[in-house]
C-alpha cells in the first residue's frame, strides 16, 4: 500500500499551477490521478528548458504521480468518455471556469447524476454570489487583490509580488485539505458533495490571519498590520561577510543575546526592548539594533554563538545552496531519477512522512496523452511519443 489515499481515483481537469500542484499532492498521498488534457496540453508544458516539446521543468514539478489522457471536449465522444471516467471516480478537480463546465454538462449537478457519491472540487478565482464571480484569475492578480502585494507597499513604499506562485500553491493546499475532509465525510455517510475553493476569499483569510490586527475588534483598537512583520528592519541581517536570519524573540532570547554582546542587562536598560509588547510596538528600533550588532561579526561566528545560546538562527540560502544543504542531503530530499523520455531528473521526494502508508514517487510527469491506450482512447496526433533526451537542447 503506497500512500493513505491508495484506492482513491481523481479526475484532474486542471492546468497551470494551482490545480496541478493540488492534484500532484493527492497523487503523492497515493491517489490514482488521471490528468485530462486538450490536444494542446497544459500551458505549463511549454515553459522553460526541455529535452522534448511539452516537458518543461515547471510542468515536471507539478505533475508527478499522474497519468495523462487527451480528450477533445468539443466533440460528443470526448465528453462521453469523460462522463464514463466520472462514473468510476471518487473525486473530480477542476479549475475551469464554472460557466464552461456547465456548458459541457460537467458541472456538479450533472456529475452527481452520473455518480451521486462524487466529490466535485471547483478551484475558482472568486466565490459564487459576488460581483467578481466567474472571472478568470492568475497568481499575480490574487497577490494584488488579497492585499499581499500591498503589504510590501507598507514595508518599503512599493507593491511587489512574492517571487513564487504563492497564491496558487497556498490555495491548492486548501483544496487538498477540503477534498480529504469530504472523503472522510463520505466514508461516514456515503454522501458526495460539491466543494468551492475560491482564491480571493482564501487568500484574504490567509493574509488577514496575521494582519487584521487592531481591526480584529469592533470598534477597531488600532490599524491593520502586525508591526513586527511589517518592520523594514526585520532582516535578514548583513554580517561582515554575508547574511544571517535570526529571531531574537522572547525575553530569554534577548537576555542571552545581551550576554553575547557584553550587555547582560540589555532589556532592563532599554525600555523599547523590555517586553514582547514593547518590542512589537518598537519593531523598527529593535531591528536597527540587531542590524548594527550583526554587522560586527562574520556569518560563521554569529551562527556558532547564536546556536550555542539557543537563539533561533540560520544562514540565508540561495536556491542553488539548497542542493548542498547538509540536512536535505541527510534526509535524502533530492533523488536523481531516470525518466523514460527526459533522461535523469532531479526529483524532490514528497516531504511528508507516514509510518504505515509510505509516500512514493510512483510515476514521473507524463507525456501528453501518454496513457490514452490504457483507457481505450484513440491515439490522436496530439499524443506525444518519446524522442529521448537530447542533452543540451532547450526551449525558451
């Protein structure tokens, strides 16, 4: 038995990042995920360097543990084949706009007539009932709409994007949580159900969990925004030869830090640092103080001293540093694995650990329509045949 969701079949009608990342996690957890693609394939297939067309690195990292089939949903035969798959599935996940699913006759009302126990998860931009319902969205738009980009404006005067597909991946995780909860409910009652996972509302809740702050009360007891997180001096801090992330947080941390710099009575001497509440209110000043001190020693000197004093700290890794990180190496995080058509791939292992239902990478990301034959689907011209890796070849 591989993964706690072994035996669960998922129809994956998602593209780009949010949906595929969610269904990949379901696959990692053991589900049989069938990715339904058009003849053009998932947009993310064509981004980044690659050996073969349609097998770009972002796609590879969001579509392992899946099978791929190509269906033409503009033709009745394709729609009927999809309905046949729904009849034998446990979960259908879609990030196609609800209006389009309804036109195909594949909305929840239609799917539940085919399979009353189906769990139908719609990953959408905006929840039903509001003026934005049905609008298409992308990660950048949701970072802006949810207030996430605006937080940067509070910090340094200019709204910016987090340089990862942050909203896609966070909302995808919410989708996985909701699907597992619905599976549990069905196990208890036999009932399937429809799930709506809206990006805007989910990210607004996610951001405000930290930053509702004074407006958590009616009437408000202050402004929005957690001062420590908004501080321009929060770090990471420059050392004599690099950068260190350090969290001098509790009173005990500050006392031990004071001892390290030769000021054991530091928090008694400086009222701005005397309590957690004071340090939160004076987050800018606390950060400036740390920045001045951290600049006096090298990164290695600080890490040795801070770790010995049990003050949370670590070096600032670049993306490339992760490949040589001693912890990731020790736990076997990176696994060079042979793909049938793409050669050797660097595959991060699923990070979750289960004592009885071990997670495995059972399948690497599929070629477009690779598994049509397993489902009796005619091998259309769009189905990719492996050409084998061509070292050094790239696609922009």
